[in-house]
C-alpha cells in the first residue's frame, strides 16, 4: 500500500493531471498546486494530498433513492459495484456484438438493482445511440427509473449537472443533507 501511495504522490507531483475546467484549475492554483494554463496540466504537491487525506471524513454516506439502499463507505468495509462503461454489448437475441444503447443501459441498471450483492450501481454500458454532451442526460434517464441504489454519473459540464439535479428531484431521488442550491459551482 505504501508503494502505491508513494507512486501516486510521484505521478500527481511530477506528471500531474489534466483539468479542463477553468474554475477547477483556479481552485487548484489557490490551494497551492502548480497549474499550466496552456496544457491544463495541474501538478499537485504531496503536502496538498496529505492535507486532503487528513481532512477527509472517516465515513461517506452514498444515498440511494430509499434509506435502505444507502451505502456507507468506511474503514474495513468492502462494497461491490458493477463496473464498466462498455461501448459494445453482445446482443442476447442475435448473439452479435454491437454498440451499446440507452435501452441496454436501462436493462443493466435494472439487473444491478436486483442483485443483492451489488451495493452501488455504475453505468455498465454507454448510450452510444446518444453521443455528445447530452449523453449524460440520456444515461441518467435510463438509470433513474431502473435502480434505487446509489449510482455514479458524470455530468459533462455545469449545465448538465443542473439538469441532472432537476431530473433527480423530479423522480424523488433523496438528496440527503445536501440541498441542490448548495452546489455553488453550478
């Protein structure tokens, strides 16, 4: 674990990560990271990582649509999630491989919701039939009605994040103690 941690610190400090959001780069710069505005590479010194680890809460509650589907991340607890974002799927009827669709994502979300050993749902496949900036919205539309578990979804920008919050509110997704209005970065 120590070797992985030190290697991670090395990569973050010497190679950095690409951050396309101007606002995020400003936050990193204000926090002491080295930001290259031409390449959008942010180099994060080890002391920033150490401070972040020290200030992280010991538990994190991931809310599902209902309290019994919540999952708490904490020390010495292992949870399971389907992992993916596959761009291809094997069609169960034709047995051929084809690009994944929004309908496939809905079915995969329903299956993950049904599996009691899956604690969290993730996008197993991508809505290839809805490419571009609206894809995250189509992914959410496929996932929301088909799982009550917590799930992860990337918004692809602040405007989509606002729309995703409205969609979640419309289907009665619990926001826990965080209100949508508190997301000042939106």
